[in-house]
């Protein structure tokens, strides 16, 4: 029985890390493609060098900050609410906040 419990625990953590990786991969895809973030922002992990918006490597925004900026827009950046789904906004925000920090 004990081995079974360890196996279940291992499987839980293994699938959780896969899900986290899938979210980061989706976030990167949105950053590079659908959200077109790379045109304006620099982010090393994405290989982007945009200089219209802030350099994300330098400002290291939190998850909450990215969600707010992407959802509502800020400065010259348009709001993506209605363009990206809430799950897509959360995925790109998680990607940006994790890879910039």
C-alpha cells in the first residue's frame, strides 16, 4: 500500500510539472504569435528585441502586473481583453513573469 501511495504522489507531481510546462509553452506561443508582444517588447527567452514597449528583462513584472497590462492596456499598448481569452492572458502573463525574473 505504501508503494502505491508513493506512486500516486509521484504521478501527481509529474503531471503538475507537465501542466506548468504546457502553460509556459502556450504563453510563449502567444507572446510570439497571437499576442504579437515580441514586436514591442524585449524578452531574452523569446529572443525578442522590441524597443517600443518596456524591456521585460529589466522591469521583471509580476504576474498580476502583466495580467492587468495585457487585459486593460497601458500607455500605447492596446487592451487585449476580447482579443485574447482570459486563459490566454493568464498563460502569457505567467510566461512573461516567470521568464523575466
